[in-house]
C-alpha cells in the first residue's frame, strides 16, 4: 500500500465518522458495498477519481481535503517582504 492511499483512506474515515455514517450507509450512497468502503479506508484499493469527487460532495468536504491540503493552498502569504506584483 502506498502512503497516498493510506492518507486518503484515513481522511475518508474521519469524514465519514464526522457525518455519523457507517461504512454500509456510505456504501449504499455510493453504490458500492461496505467491503469496498472498508478497503478504501484501509488503503487497500485506490478510490477512483469519480468516486472521490462524489465522496467529497456526500461528506461535505473540499476535494483537496482528501489530498491533505489545507484551505489556504497558496504557500506564500503576501507580506511586506513578498508583495505580488
């Protein structure tokens, strides 16, 4: 298993639990089995991009959340030293 799949799986689980959903419930909403949701959360199988987009909508998360990005995606903050021109 690679690190990206594990990270996405962990964030998927956190978002699912935050929404008070069981794996089986989310599976029904996604049109997959509970076992598939479990495999996604464990990082055993990758989440297809189309499914990831759907998960983001269902779980009320920005798609970037699953990649581990913070809301502020810009690494540079405009300051006196680094003004954008």
